[in-house]
C-alpha cells in the first residue's frame, strides 16, 4: 500500500510539472497574472500599419505616462491584427482592447464577445457624426446598443504621383476643361490612359509602365466592380438587413464584373491575388504604376517609399520628404462608370444616360472592449484616451487617416469631410455590421480572381471561362448561392 501511494504521489507531481511546462500559451498567461499583481496591465491589439509606423508605441507611451500614478499601463498584445477573439477570448488569451473595422467588431458583438458602451461618456461623442456611431450600433429587443468607438472612416482611394501626370494633360485629357484629368473622373478614360501606357511600354519585358493597378481579387478594394450596377450585399426587410436576400447577382451587376475582366487585361497576373496590394507602395514610387488603390490609413507607407525613391535620385532626406509630400496625391475613385460595362468606348461619344455612379465599399474603424477583460473601467479609460483630440490628431499625422472626430478632421486635407459627403450621397456602401458578413469574402473574392485570370488564360492559349454575359451572370448567381448556404444551410 505504501508503494502504491508513493507511485501515485510521484505521478501527480509529474503531471503537475508537465501541465506547467507543456502548454504553449501558459507562459503568456502566467506573465499576465504576474504583471496584474503589480498594477493593471491592458493588452492592446492594433492594426499592423499602426505598429509598423510607430503609432502604437506612441500611443502606449503617452497613455502609460498619463496613468503612471494610477497603477494602469498598456502594452502591445503581440497578436496578429486579425486574431480571433471568439476563439481566444474565453481562454484569457485575447486582447483587452482591440482596433478593428466595424464589420469585424460587430461580428464579435453579435455573439457577445464585445462589451456594449455608453457612448455619451466618451470625449469624442459630441464631435463624431451619427453615421460613424451607427456603424457600431446593434438593436436587441428594440433597444439600441453601441459596441465600438469610431476612430476613422475608410473607403478605397486612388493614390498617384502628380509629377507623373502626362505632359499636356490639360489639353489632351481634360475634355470639360474643369482642371481635373478625365481619367480621374470616369473609368473609360482611366482605361484609355492605362491602355496607352501599356501600348507604349518599350521595356524588354513590357512590364515597366502600367496605369490603374489593383488586386482585383480583393472585394473591398475592387468593390466598385461589384456594387456600381445595382448589386448589393444584403437586402433590407422592414428597414432591417435581410441576410437571406443576397444581391451580388442582382441588377446589372454582370456589367461591373465584365468591366473587371476588361481591366485585368491591362494589368499583370499580380491582379489575381494579393501581389499588387503588397507591392503598390514600391511600384507607385518607382513609376511602374501610374495609380494604385488603397485606404487612407496607408498614406504614410506610400510617402515613405516615395521619399526613398527621391533620395536615391540624389536629393537630401529633407528634400526627398518635402518632394514626396508635394507630389503624392490621394483622391476618391473616378465617379462615373459605363452603364453597359464597356470600358473601351470613347467617353466623348457618351451621354449622361450612358453612365452610372461609382459605388464603393466603405467602413468605419474603431476600438472595442473585450467581454473577457477583467478591467472594464480601465479599458474605458484607455479607449477614451486613444480617441482623444490629441491622439487622433497624432494618428492622422502619422498614418494619414480620415478621422471621424470633426474637430480633428477640420485640420486635415478635407478627405474625411469628402468621405462623409460620399457616404451621405450613396456613393459608399458601408460594410454591414452583422455576423453574416463574414461569409461573403471568400466566395466573392474567389470569383473575382477567377474572372480576372481569364485574359491571362487567353494569352497562354487556354480557353477562357467567362467569355460571355451568361457565364458571368451564372458565376454571380453561384456566389449568391454559396453565401446563402454558408449562412443558412451549412451552419445548421
């Protein structure tokens, strides 16, 4: 009996030791508990751009200095910006505070992973437009709750270098003589100028000059091809989003998908995946791309690469930075798209009825507080600090965001006001703040990439898959069905 008891005790000690050493996340959890005994430590999840340009560290340093005497500090959560709060939060491994787009935050909120907040308690409340608050609103049993604090509004923007505008554009590319190049006002002229650049590329590999460039598999950045002709994500029923009504194939959406296929032929195969999204900063800086699509909060990355390009040409660091700031421009995408989807038509021969308004997908980024945090009040203090006038202004200066705070927006270049105006006029389709939106990305991105690949199939002698309107329409209807099944059938 003594031997058996001794063996059992040894096994228990061995198992206890293994539990302490074996789990990969055990050290992080132990560190968090130790730190908490020395004061409240908040773990903050920010996006990768904010981290790479140093804004997150700036925010943490400022907060920690301001709250040092209160025993509260904040640290980088050291997680991927798209960490799964629903998966990690219940086990204590998720962040206390996270910065995300409205669709992602509200997906978490729908499953009660994000805390509802009293927005009137925040300093930014009175100077933030209602449209920004609405992006984080959720109605339950007739009661409206807000689960995020807005920071900035996003939409796909066009970045270009003013010193790369073609000579004589005032006479050759400004038919209405309004001082804005035609290729920034309508998609047919942007297509025409892009084709001119490709046709006159004299490099050995014919790969040194492109016009408009975007990753066409990216629904968010290339949403104009999916939403400008009557398509939509979810319909409305009695004023509420109806996730059973999926509309990517509705209206004349097939015309937009046809235009996407047409533009892909003027790009390289990087348009069918994330290649252009990853290299756009460098390629715009070296002149390979005339213009590229991105969001306002990446402006600093374009500036950095362009500054480096000018420095390589012999300018001093200060001169290069000044020249980059002077020449880098960020504008909204061209406002008019051909109603029939044919980008090759001469815009001079088209009437007003031949155009439709460009509609893009937009979103509002902001802070949410995890339902699993043990420091709710301290998290509120952090979010209030992070959305204060000074910190949003700093974020705008470092990242180039379009802030939702009107007092900071007044000091910007006017981009925020322009975006809110476009939102009010229906030119921006705000990402739905419901959990079901998670199911749209893969089916739509897959078909967009496959359609964009068609011109490259033709170049290699393969048979194209989407050679007519019917095949494109069938593809969109398949997308709608796949999304419906993912939401309402496969999930059951």
